[in-house]
C-alpha cells in the first residue's frame, strides 16, 4: 500500500468513526496536531475541530458511511481521492465529492481541501 493509500484509509477511518473515543483516536492517528480541514461548509484546524465537523456530518446523515469512489492518486506528498456518502440501509449515495490531501513526511495529514460534487436536492 502506498503512503497515499494508507493516508486515505486512515482518513476514512476517521470519517466513519461514530463513537466519540474512536473518532478522537482516528483523527489523532490520521492528522498532524495542527492539521486543517476545509470544504465549502467548514474551515477548521486541530483534532478537536476536525472531530466536531465529522460528528456534525454523522448527525446530519445518520446511518451513512463514507466510501472511496475510485483509486487514490498521489505525488509529492499530495493525495487525491473521490468518495461517496452511502446509506448502510439501502446503498443510496446522495452526497459525493473529492479531496486533495497534503501529507507530512511520515504520512500524516496536514491539510484536506474538500470539494462537493453531488448534494441532495441539487
């Protein structure tokens, strides 16, 4: 597994953690301490703020999980991937997007730039 794929796996573990303790551990494992997450609805820094954004997504979409859509691409400590937010009940995926992730030398995330490609009702 490449450094890019490993980083995205840890990233999705964070996004799919629903228990507060598991979420905190997953975010700490994936992001550097001063890591950032930016998308059209959020611009946050640090583990606590990132975990809060993830928790808010779970509150808005209970019973959904983030899944990789396609391959992970990367170069020069930058990874790119696409994803879907999928219902565990019926497999519907009302939300999809892509992320550009910047990594430290050891593969932890320093920044995520998220882009939304499909939204409910859009």
